[in-house]
C-alpha cells in the first residue's frame, strides 16, 4: 500500500508522545475513511480529563496538510517509527517519538553519536572543555548532538563545526523556526556544513515548556554516549543524563563539571558513579576505539618568539583552533 504522508502526519498530530500507540493506529488506519475511528480509539485510551483535548479528525487532517506545506517550503523531511530510515538507536528507547522530523543531513548508520550537554551559564573553563571535547569528536568522525541552547550546547556545536565534523541540533519546536532566535545563525551554519536539525514537533509549532524534557529523551536516545560538561542542580542537562541512564547509554562527566556552585548537579552524578573524563579520547578508549583517538590540547600563552612561530605554523596547517579567548592544538593520534 502506498504511504499516505498526510494521513501519517495527522496521526502524529494526536496529542501526547505515545509513539508506539500511534504506530499501531497506522496499521489499521488504511485511509482517511478509517481515520475517524483511529481518532476515537486513541481518545478512548486517554484519561477522561484529556479526551476533550483531542481535536476532531477533520481538524487533524487540516493541520497535517499545513504541516506538509511547511515541510515542502523549508526542505524538512520526516521518518516514522517502523520506517527503514528511522534511527535504530532511537527506535529502541522506551517511548520513541512516532515522527522524527529532519532538516539537513544526518547519517544514523555511521559512527555512534555522542551527546554533549550542560548548563546555559557555564564557567569559562567548562565552555572551553565542551568545545574541545566536541572538537575531538568531530575530528574523529563522531556526530556531536546537542540542543542549540546557550552555554554548553553552543560550545558543543561550535567545536564540531570547527573540526569540520557533523553536528545535530535536537529542537523542542518546529524545525522551520529554530530557537532560540539568537542561535538561528548557528542553526544555519549547522545546515550549511552538512549537519541536521532534528525534532518530533511539526513545523510551525513554537516550543512549549513541556516540550524541552520530551526533547531531551530524543537527544540522549540518538546517542551511544552522553557527556554532561557542567550542570547545577535542577539543570535540564540532568534530565538528559537521567534519560541516558534509563536508556542504557554511557554517561560521562567532564572534569570542569566538578568545579564551583554551577557544578552541583554534575558533581552529584560523579558521586553516583559516572566516570569523569578530561577529553574525548577517554570515551573512545572506553569503547575500544583506540584507532579513533584524536588528541587536542589547550595551549597557554606563547612563552617566546620560537613558540609563537610554531603556533603560527600549526595555524597555517589547520591544526590550531580558537574559542572564547583560548587556543587549541590538534596533536594527532
């Protein structure tokens, strides 16, 4: 049977993130004639207080048609749970999204992705370490996944981009209007450099507060490992860490995430047994990927003319990177 994309988008529009139930509905929902029964069936599965929030079948189909127009206008693609193109790592979590929207390119079958997350208000040392870890991952060919937020998320995306690597931003709203607005230029850089914007929300949907924790389960679910660079108590990064542990992902804490009051949350994770890392090479060693290890070191101020000449040589060779006033040199395997 030929896929009815508009009908699948209408099923996705049913409220809630019960991806497996929505997938089951599509198996019995052959055409729009069956869709009203599918909506009634889904509504009956909800608590009585939530049933009134389910839109009518005609309204869902109208919204789906608008979704399809926006997708075509912004080059957004979608894969559904059960599709061959749907990422296998994400399909294996407890509550995968029924639809995963994608803008740009993401190779889910390549090297394992790594989430790099943390507070929106990091220390300078944490920002630089987040950048360096993502830089090493990018040089080694591992996709870096984060949430496009301020602070550590931005550092992670910037590090991967500086390496010429792939980075994916998982958003809490529609991919046609990346948020926050201040990072829209960063989102376009990700797209222009072969990365992707990902999310479960249809285009045109502004991110509600509840959507951010939902986004975090996708962020960790796409990855084999998750690095919490720095997180205070009640940080959204801790929600991602909880999802990562629940999903059986490898969880790491950056060493800078143990310094000061902004690190209470990440410090608690370390107390609970999460390993502390200095750089991405420790992740690769942990996975037995010793041939992938790439070492980057943060440099101090040059001590003299000779050291300055060597640094200029590294820059000409493309082995020197600068971020937030710091200099980083790729030393090779």
